[in-house]
């Protein structure tokens, strides 16, 4: 899957680094669970054309989130930069998608 993360001299200590990596993995599991629930909600509740678009949007958002999380896990010894704001944006997209599916 991904290579083991080794702390750098100026990076966080090993235990903190491992906890951070595990928290990112929990985040990826949460993204997967939310994606499956949103896709199920779209397939069951939404009209067929809307359901197809919603499932495609959820799938693309999930793939982007997993990619960003993997990049963040590999780059744990580097500063955050742009991946964290992108993950937050994807979470907001999930929230909007879920709200739109519940309202429709």
C-alpha cells in the first residue's frame, strides 16, 4: 500500500507521527462509509437521472478524498500545505450532496 513513514530530524516524534497516520486512515474509513451511505440514499430516494449524477459525484469525491489522504499519509514529515484545505473542501461537498439528496 504505502511505504512506512519515518520521522525527519525536524519533524514530529515517532509516536505522534504514528497517531497522525492512524487518524488519517480513520478519516479515509469515514469517507468510505459516508460515500456508501450517500450513494445508497441517492439510489433509493432520488429519481433515476438525479441518482446517477449523484452517485457519480459521490464516487469522484470519494476517489479524490482517498487520493489526498494517501498523499497526506506519505507526506506526514512535511508541512501541511494544500492537502488539508482540499480535504475540508471535499467534506463540505459531501455535506452539500447529502443535504440536496435529503431535501429532494
